[in-house]
């Protein structure tokens, strides 16, 4: 921009000089023409005009010289502008290249961020699963506490109500009625005792399971170390035959499943055979069942040949070559497992990923140190690489989910039985009220019959006693006290009238 401004200034100076030269020539010609037209020129004026013309010509030559200098300077500046233009083009090309490199760097960063987010989502799923298990455990504990309070309230209310009823009617019920009431209360008492026993068993079972889970978690590290040590001891023996390696990996996987507490046949299956749509057979090592009807496919992949050579290598070059071979073997296992597409098998409701179990954790760690993109490569293939520690933690979480599911089912059954017990208790209260009403009616009928028998004027005892006095033949005699009371009642009835 500064060069262009200088160029414009030079052109302005040239234009101004040309304009001044033209004006001067015009003025000289006008003066000469005026002298000729006026015909009164003098030699002095002619000389003066000649002098002025010479001055004007000198000025014109001076201006022409300045113009040539300015033109030369303009040419130099044009050359400088040309050079600057070339430099600008070079800088523009470099800027475009830098822009392209920046775009590629941004794309690489975005891709790396996507892999990091995928890893975080996988970790978040595991965290959410553990959190959901903890929440379900807490909810079950709250439900049990609520049922315990309801049981205590029902027990207190029943005891108070039964005590009041028994205290009120104990003086009136006969031994037979008391026996019948006991027969009515016995099933209810047995149900309440059974309910109390079941709630206590659930609470004790939950406490034992919490202690068992803590003990299992404490033993997790020791178990992991022991299994890893066994794996190292078996490495040399397993490196010669790949079939033996596969059998050993399946054996380690089976031991982890047994240690996790999962039930074989119900919560996981081994070596189940499936047939895909093309008719080909597929047999994953393990299918772990989840409570919500989903499955997790686990397949053991053992790659020890190159790793054993890496550990036994004598120099860095050999170690580097064997470690590269070990890494290539792991990547090959990932691709092979992804190509099997276990999630598409009929009868398998697998999650979005498959677990690839690597029994020797040290071999996996060395591979990750060499290639930190191994896990991202596996995630891209919807494969999650797990070792002894991470797989056992995952299986423990699944076992905890199953325990919470069973506990929730027991809570639902307890709540259902509590509702039925409450309905039974309401029915018992209704029957008790009916029995009380019938007893009151019987008491009223008994009082009316007693009144007709021995109280009031014309009572039956007084009348039959008069029949005996009139000469009726009898073999038995009424009690004297009863006859006197009837006669007294009849006499009082006559006085009242």
C-alpha cells in the first residue's frame, strides 16, 4: 500500500510539471501574439520576450530533467514493486500451505478428540452401570426398611386391636368361643410370624451379601496377581502351539467367571453354537447374560509367541522387531473378532461391543506402550480389549446387577404377600364384627327368653308351678329358689299394674 501511494505521488508531480510547462508556453505564445497584433512592439519588448522565452525554455528543460528523474525513479519503484509482488506471491503460497496444514492439524485433532470421547463413553458406560447397581441396591434397602416399618405398624395395631377386643369380650366368651377365636387367629399369627421371618431373612441376606461383596473386592487384587503370575509361568509352555494357547485362554476365562460369582447356565454360557443367516456356524467363548435381556460376548485371544521372543531378545533391535510382531498379532485378533459379527447372530442380544480378553496383562501393557492407538483401533471395530483385572471387575459388576435384580424380585413378592396379608386381616376384622353382632343378638334373645321364663307377670315358671299346685302329676320339682324368684317377680308385676 505504501509503494502504491508513492507511485501515485510521482505521477501527480509529473502531471503538475507538464501542466506548468504547458501554461508557460501558452503564456509566451499569447504575449508574442499580442505584440504582433498590436504592432506597437519595441525592440526592448522583443528582447524582453526573447529573454523571457529563454528563461521559459530553461525552465522547461529543467522541468523536463526533473520529469526524467522522476520517471527513472518511477521505473526503479516499479522494479521494486515487481520484486515485492514476487515475494508477496511466495508468501501467499506459503500462507496457503500453512492454512492447509492448519486445516489438516484441526482435522487430526478432531479425530483424536472423537477417539478420546469414544473411550470416555465406554468408561462412562461402566461407571453408569456401577452407579445404577448402587442405586438399585440403595432402593432395595429403602424398600426393605419401609416394609419393616409397615410390618411393625401393622403388628402394633393388630396387637392393640386384638388386645382391646379380647379384653372386652373375655368375660362373655365361653371356652368354646375362645377356642374358636384361637383357631381363627392362629393362621393370621402364623402368617405374621412368617412375614417377620422372611423380612428378617432378606435383611440378613442383604447384610451377608454386602460383606461378601466387600470380601470379594478385597480379594480381587490378590486374585488378579495370582492369575497374572500363573499366566507368566505358563507363557513359555504355551508359545509353541496356538491351539494350546487358545485352550489355556479359555481356561483362564472360565476361572474368572467362577470367581465372579455368576451362575453357569443362567447368567452365562460357554461354547454356545449359533448359525448366522448365511448358514455358517459361530461359537463365541462366553456369552454373559444381563438382567434386562441383553448379552455381552467375551472371546479370549492369546498372543504369546512374539511376546515371549520379545522378553527373551538380547538386543534392542530384536526386541523392537518382536514387539512389532506382537502388536501386529493383537491387531489381527481385533480384526478377526470384529469380522465374526457376533452381535448379528440370531438369539444373541449383544451390546454394541464385544470384549476381547487378553489373559497376560503384561503383554497388553507392552503393546499399548508401543502403540497408544491400539485401544482406539479396537473401539473403531466395536471391540473392547480387557485384561484379567478389568474383566473381573466387569463380571463382578454384572453379578451385582443380578443380585440386585433377585433382591428386587423378592421385595416385590414380599410387598404382594403383605398386601394379601392386609386383605386377610381386613376380612378377619369383618368376620369378628359379624361374630360380635351375632353374639349381641344371641344375648338379646337370651335376655328376652329369660324374661318370659322367670320375670314379669304371667312368667312360665309361675304358671307351671300353679299347675303343679292344682294337682298336676309330676315326678320332678323346680328349685325352690327359682320358684320363689318367679313368684316374687309376678307379685311385683301385679303391684306395678
